[in-house]
């Protein structure tokens, strides 16, 4: 029983990270229909920036977040404004392949800069505390708390600010939004900036417990896809539920199936993806936009 | 009669030229070409075959397979397991020719199983499901250590026969490109294009879309599996990372994009150009060669989305029109 509860806790903590990791992917897809295959690579970029700041200025990754996000916002803004906005009228293959190209470029730029050796951020407070016989690793709990805070922040931003409303309007009906005077291209670029900043933030907060190397991105992209399909496009509560589901499923398999460890994460997310897409192609929750499965 | 022969020439005229090219190429080893030249030519044939296979499912049927390398990997691993005699749980120690049919067969079985699930997904969902399949299969192969050797890989019998390799790939390429050219001109190919243009419309017209999609998928998987098996034999060593190489997926797609999606000769031209380009990039600036390929991919999407053949066609340049009228059709939308 205790083992089960501990696995559940670990799954929930992992799920919280997955939920914040998926936000950028999910909102980008929900608002402008761009499936960002470079998602994992942007996360990797954030993690490397956190490593760089930790190594040179010994800045804690949970603090350097504040510096990383604006930088990555600019990167996302530029990517959307000068590349993806040109491709939006084209078939979805074009954006898919363009982001695929970006992922290749980002991974190899980092390989050239940092070499392929794995890096890690060794924060000084890596222990765990116990509550009722269950152990909570400090770093993972901190990641979970920050993830929830970021999610709440994004939710409030989308729900109550003028810009957030404009973004939601652009997602619901592009032409109507244009008619009421929303500069769609600009809104798209800002949205992409926010999404990439969030993704990089996820990379920064995971850096203390994840080996950082240039080709770490792909599993994150694939998991983000599965979670988004589970939770609905651009849905923040959906991202939370989907992330929790995948996190718990992964930890449960790692705990109870011997000799496998956490390497099966991609396999599990593929199985979940195929089952969900076949049984319930519209996703478990309805999102900002309907998924077009046919 | 004159009109008939012109139609015939338009429809089939490219085939005698293709046959002539194959004949000329088959004389190449006897001109005293060095081993490394034969190796390069063999690699080009391999890539032409791979790109043409991808084109069958990605270009003609419009199902953009982002993980087509999975069949390459399945073929390579089937070959590896069947021909090695190391202390694995299952080591039949067959010869190359005995093992070869199995590699294609296993790839087809895998394609039917995975296609049954993934081919009902549309658009980007299919693409990403296949990318997931690719990554998931790599992980499974890594875990199934008793059968596949796990992360440390398998050593195949070291056999060096550059001339034999050359002829094997030449024949395979000739078969695959001709087969795809024939499929494109047959009713089957028209059905595939109909599925690409409007799947529901095609279904209403009475085309069994599931069968056609699975058929195209299985054919592409069969020959990709054979290519993988050949590659494993030629390379004499396989492990999950060299076999399930992400770059291979990207290159297959880029070759088709560069030449022209959905055309018969586009992948041939695209593979030739891109292979030579990446070969020279690799030898001149090794670290930057993947980076340059990524940039090239984005440039292709931005500036020649219809590929070389598609762009020529759109500009009504009819020089190549003579070769194959049917080769040019509206690229995938």
C-alpha cells in the first residue's frame, strides 16, 4: 500500500511537470493550429540556458527562470513573425516540416556550442522530506509548486487580460477577430513568444533532475502531443489532467513492471495516443479549437 | 495511329529511358571504378529507393509518414537477428539470401499491424503517431536485449563485396522505381491520388480506401525493410542508434520535397542531389552538416514547396514533359 501511495505521489509530481511542459505546445496548437515539432528542442534550449547561468553566475534555475523567459519570448516571437506566419495559409504539412527543420537546427546548434556530453545542474538542496511516511523530494516538490503557479498565471492571463482575450478570440474565429480590429499576425507572434517562453521555463525548472544534452527533446515533443490530445487543445485544466494521467501511468509501469525503468515513457505515450485517437478522436475534454481528425 | 503513339509515348516514354539508364549503370563496375566510387553509387541507389518508397505513401497517398525509418529498422534488425550466430536467445544463423525474404515479410506484417491503427488517423495525427512509433520501436529494441542485443548492438558476418552490393541495389532501385511508375499510371495509383485529394469523396466514389492505404503502406514497408536489411548487411554492425536514425526520416522526406512530392521521378532527382550535397557537406564541415540540412529544409519549404519537378510544371516548362506527362501532377495540398 505504501509503495502504491509513494508511486502515486511520484506520478503526481511528474504529472505536474508534464502539465507545465505541455502548456506551450497546447496553446500554440489551439490558437493557430501549429503543431510545434521543435517543442522539445525549445525545452532543451531553456534547460541549457539554466545550466549556463547556474555554471557561470551560480544562479539557481528557479530564479534564472525570470531571465530565460524574456529571451525565449523574443526567439518565439521572431520565429512566428518571420517564418511560421508565412506558412499559415499553406497545408499543415508546411508548418509541420518547418518546425521539424527548426528542431534539427536547434539540436545541432546546441551540439556545436556545448558538445554532446550530458550536463546537469547540481542544486545544493537535493534531499527529501517526509510526510506521513511518504517521501517528497525537495526539488520535485518545488518543480510541482512552480508548475502550478505558472499554470494559474497563464489561466488568469488568458481569462482576464485584454491581450489574453484577444488571443482566445483569434483562436475561436480568426476572421471575426480580424473584423473587430485584432491584428492577427501580431497576436500570433505574441502567442508564440509566450508559448516558447513557457516551454523554456519548463526546461529550466526540470534542469536540476534531468540530464541535459542536445538530443533530449524528442520524447518531450511526443509526450506533449499525447497529453494535448488527451486534454484538449489549448486547455489548461485539460493539460493538468492529461499530464497527471501520463505521469502516473509512467511511474506505475516503472514501479510495477520489473526490469524496464522509465525508458518505456515513449512507448506508453504512443499506446495512450493511439487508444485515445481511435476511441475518442475529439480528445477527452473539448479545447480552444476542435481537433480536425477528418 | 500517330495520335495513339504520341499518347503512348507520353504515358510510357520514360520507361525505355529508365531502362537505358539502368543498362548504362550496370556497365559502370566494369569501367574500373574504385571501391569507394561503387560504394557512393550504391548509397545513392539506396536513397533513391528509400525516397521513392516514402513517396508512395507520403507523396501519392498524402499520408505524411514521419517515422518511415521504422521499417528500415525492422528490416535491419530482422536481418541482423537471422544471420548472426552470437549467443542470443534466437540465432538461426541463416545466409543473406535465406534471410532476405523474411526481412521484407516481417516489415509488411509490422506495417499492417501498425497501419491498421495509425492509418485511420488523418493529417498531422498520422505523422506524429508514426514518429511516436519510430521512437517507441527504438526503445523496445533497446529493452529486448536477449533477442536484439540491446544497446550494444549486433555484429553481422563481415563480408565485403562492393560489386555485389552495387548490383543488388541497382536491381532493387530499378524494380522499385519502375513499380512505382507503373502504380502511378494504373488505376491503383489513381485511387491513391484520389485518397490524397479527397478521401471522403474517394470513398463515396466506391474506392476501398482502407485497402488502398494499407496496400500502399505495405508495399512501401516491404521495400524499405529490404533496404534496411541490405544496409545492415553492408554495414556489418547494427545498434538501435545507427539503425533508428532520426536523420534518415528527415532525409527521405526532404528528398521527396526537393524533387517534387507525388511525382515518380522527383524522388529520384531529389535523392541524387541531396545525397551528393550531404556527402560533400559531411566531408567538408562535419559538425555543421545536419545544421545545414535543417536550414535547407526550411528554405525548400519557403521557396520551392512544389519541388523541382512541380515548379517546372507550374511554370509550364515542358522540357521534361516529354519524358513523362503523368509524372507531373498537382503536388500535395
